[in-house]
C-alpha cells in the first residue's frame, strides 16, 4: 500500500516551476502577438507597411515589394583613410574592399518604364577582411517626403484610398514636407544614367572613432560623371529599359566612380527627421571612392538574394535617434521573407533543369 506522503500529486515546488514555465510561454506568445499587431490592431507593424506598398492588383511575387526593378553590380570601395578620424570601422581604413550592389527604381513593379521612376536607388554591401559588413540603401532625392514611418504608412493609405479623391490633398495639408519633396520631384532633372546621380542616405547614423568620440553623420555618393539632363519631351520616347542598358554599356567601356562624402552634424541639427536637409556649410569628409566595374542582370545576379538592411553596420557605426532605419530593417525582412518564399516566381535566368 502506498505511503500517503508519496502520492502522485505534484508537490508545491513542482507546481510553482510549472506555473513559472507557463508564464514564460505566455509572455513569449504575447510578445510575438504584440510584435505582429494581433493584440493592438491599430498598431503599425512591418507587415502593414509592406502590404501598403502593393499595387492595386497585388504584389508581384518573387520580387522586392518596393524598388522591385533593379540590376546588380560588383565593384570595390577604395578607402583613402580619411574616415578614421570619424569612425574606427575597418571600412574606413586605407584599403580596397569588395562591393556587391544594386541600381534600382522606387516602385513595386519590376516591369515599370525607367522614365517613370522619379526616385532612383543605390544599394551596397561592403565587406571587410575582419568579417564585418556595411549595408546601405540610398536614394537620389536630397530629402524624404515624410518624417516618421507612421506618416509613410498614412501616405500610402491616402494614395490608395479610392473612396476619397481628396485624401492625398488632406495629407499634404498637414505634412508640409510632402510639398518640399514635390518641389524637388518637379524641378530636378532626369539624368541619362545612374552614373550621373548622387545618392543620399537621408537617415542619420552615429560613428565612433578610436578615441571613443561620437558624431552624427549622413552620407552621399557623389558621381564623378557629369550630369546630362534628358529633356522631358525626349524622356517620353526613351526605351522602357534605357537606364539599365545605358549603365551596362557605360560600365563595359570603363569603371564608373562615386566619391563617398560623410557630412557631420552640428549640435542642434535635426538628426531624427530625414525631411530636413542640414545646412550646406556642415563639415564634409571625403573618405573614399566606390568603383563599379561589372554589371549583371538581377536574375541569378549577386545582389538578387541580398537584403540591404540599413542596420547591418560595422563596429564604429550605429543607428541614431532617426526612427527610419529600424522601421526599414523590419519591413525589408518581411519583404525578403515573402519574395524568397515565392520560389516559383523568384526570378532566375537559368532553367531549373540546369545544375
């Protein structure tokens, strides 16, 4: 006969441990639910941002949800050593570092005509011998149209609102930065080549040098090729893929180059608002040269499988109080996971039968 003191009922200590484990599981589930927006339907999530970018017919499967049209390149970053005064990141030490990159157009359609792409992009992955990477995705405007990720989502919703033809006007009335961006879009020339465009980080980042000194910076890749504007009337007659054909031909003839310029903020400069440009007199440091020496189609190209997450930073660089890099990182991850899961539509040059 069993001893009553050795019954199969759990002891108080076992119950306590099980309860503690249950609480941890519940907390973990709740954290995931909160992150996904399940407990707070009105909360902005990365998935909502990505969903808002889709065209009326839905996303184009297998492609990036924004900047869907792109072309890969390979090259190098030739650091001149001047950047070490600002950052201890290895990428700024004198040397040559391999680069994988992508020229692209803002928009969700990989078949869009190049002439309709007002915003052009440059994305880079720079690798250093110590195993670190610097990933960055830039665009050619000098300012961003909105100051917060929530504003970007609201703008996308207003643009897609077919029930209120005044939705965008109402948004613009309460967001004057949109008018400033529109002024740039309406007046800046369309250049004939990616090689003639300046690409800007717009977001700010913090760099730390070997002495432990922090500074907040933005950066630009300034082209060596002079800009040649395409007249608006001629732009309409250009081949739908003229930018991609032009950069392929140009690089085949000679490597193309951009100077990387770091701009250092003064105290009081708006570091958390990419709609506000810093004054032109801010300190600028030329830290090296991007050299593009090979263009490849994106299908099976070296950039196709890359997520150009702007928070992948080397030691000596980190994000600032600017909210966009973290929001972009989360949204890019959603976009990456979706497109790579769409294996039947994921772009390939070679047939599946080939090894």
